[in-house]
């Protein structure tokens, strides 16, 4: 399969950004993200015949609506000035059109992970600075049948998963002329002001611990709704009330990834799980769902080696700074969930997508031990994109207990609801749940004394300091605990 570039251009916003909004300062949470860009690819079949020329007509619709959307999401039309700010210079989005020498259904029948990154404008690199680069980059891939794949790379400095969805929802609504239009709220820098570099330094240390020597392998484990129901039933039988889909899938993958590491290396090291948590629902403001930027925090748990059972009652919380400094003595696993965000509802005017992927394939410079959770098309299953060392993945993908719940790299054409065979693991005794405890003092996150910058007329009102104080009261720890000590939520 060959992908050829047809054209490149910049799509500028339909209206210029006002002079007082030309500089956009990033929040403290924006500055601690470890990866430079957020990649996503959305695949749409051609439901109106078998003609690639129709895709070129769709491109015109995409470009016009993108221009109009960038006016509302004005920082996304700029360039990254430095690690702490965006130059809202209206340079626009990098827009590429490419032709793919195969049919979409042929590709989806058995997707090649090595080829997926070719549908993106570029492969995000962790060893190069993104300063000076455009914030938004789009590649429209046109298949021979007229099906398309929209590849998107947006700077992680200004978006998290929820922000990407908000932008895509606004763009798709604009494309099909829907009355509902998203109004982004760009006041997060006043809610989480950057005060010095200490927080970023800690997270950069944590990021270095996630980068490992060796060859990375990417595999997709798909958990159908029936398998997840069985996992949740196992968790309930051990005292966890209403465990979520993400909880049971994450705990299972962590458990068997640790087993694979132990088998490959011959030793069992301490292991940490870090899960990115969307904080928007924890804010009192009704405007919180429209916050642009990184409104996320990390929940973490650490499991220490044991002669008896590696996960049973072994909870030892470490500070982020301690974890960041442990580059050789601890195995770190990072989890991020894009489940329940609504990516399969994105309709640009030609129907809903057949498949959505949020990660690049094998051979790309990605974090080792990173797991991305995505919905299946039905919304009830979960696709877990797992990046591990090649030798560890060779062990994990043959784990029969894991495969009794998950299917390995099935075709998306089967709707991602392939039920794994087998009776399941006899006993899943270790699950995790969320609990709240104070994070830091209110004053640490209080807005600075400078006034909130003016926003365009269509932007949402600013967030109150009460919202800022409320967010400091929350932290989420994923705890692995024994059935005897587990308490009900």
C-alpha cells in the first residue's frame, strides 16, 4: 500500500485574531505534558458509490469548515512560540491531501500497524522540539474507493483528548451546517497559572523514566462487551462495587504486563501505574466541559515485589518527584483513556466513522509501556493499544489468560465486538478504585493577580476562583488492595 502526497496548503482562520489575543500563555498543566503532539485518525467509508472524485469534493467542505472553526479556536491556528506560549499569528492549519493505493475496506480487513502512521501529517517525535511548528496539522487520505481517513496532529501543549474531541465536534458540526456550535473556553491558564518550572521539571523526570532503550512493539487488544461484563463480575465478587470498564481493563493489562516483564528479565522490579484523569467533571462550573487545554492530572499507584503474590496488598505511594528520579529501578506503565468521549459520533456530513485510532503504529518513536484505551464502534467494548518492549510483547501476546478476555488485532470491520473464547481467569483478586484525598493547598493553585485576558465575543465567560479552589481538593489514586481490606464506594 502506497500513500502519495497530492497537495499541501495552509488553511487560515476565516476571520483574523484580534491584536490583544495574539499571545496565548499556556497553563501549568499544559506545560507538563510529555508528548509533543496528539495524533488521531478517523476512517470514513464512501456510502455513495465508488468514486474517489467525491472525496475531493469532501475536501472542499473540510477546508471551508476548518477555516471557520479555527476562528473560534484561534490558538490552534498559530505556532508554538516557546514552551510556555503560543503565537496566535493566524498562520493556519497545515492541510495535506494524499492518495492511498488501496481500498479502505481492504485496509480495515486487517490493518497493518506499520502503515497507520502514514495517514498522519507527520510522525510525532519525542526527541525534537516542536517550538516554531504549527499547532494544527491535518492530512486527508483518499482511498481508491472514495473512502477517506482524516489524520490529525495537534500540539499537546494546547489540547488533551477531551479538547481534541471538542475541536473535532465543532469542525464536524460546521461542515454539515448544524445549528449546534461549540464555544471553547480558553481560561484554563488563569485557573492553573504557571508559577516557575518546578512542576514541569518533575514531570520531565517522570517522562525520562518512561523512555526505555530497546525496540518497541505495538499491539491492539480488543475487549468485547461480554468479556468486560465477565471482568466486572469478577471484580464485584471480590468486593468492588460498580467497577468501571476502564478500571477492570487497566488492572488486567497491568497485571499481565508485569508478569511479562518478570519473565523476560528474570527479575521482578517495583512497578507503577499512572492514569491520566480528566478533571473537568470535578469542577463546579457549568462551563467546565468546554475548557480547552490540558485539564488532566495523573493518578498513580506503585506495586512492590512480593514472594507470595505480586499485587496482593502491596500499596506504596511515591511522590512524583521520587518516581521521576527512578529511571532504572522501577517499571512505569502509563494509561490514558479516550473512552466515552464520543469520537464515533463525529459526522462531517457523510455518516459516522468506521474506525478511530489514537496512536501511531510500530516503529514510531513512542513512549514504552504506554497503553491507550479507545472505544470500539459499538461503544461497549474497549480497544487497548499497548506499547511494550518487543521481548515483553512477545510474551504478553501469548498469555492465554489475557486472551481469554481479549482478541489480538481483530478486524475493525467486525465492529470490535469479537468475544474472546475461554472460561476466563479463575480469580482476579486485585482491582483498583478511586478515592479522594487532598492534593495540595488551595493557595498553590489560586489564580495569579493578573486579570484574565479578554476573549473573543463568542468565547465563554471566565472561570471563578471558587472553581480553582475546588479542583485542589481532588486527587485520584488507583489502589490495589486485598478483598479483606477493600471498602465500598
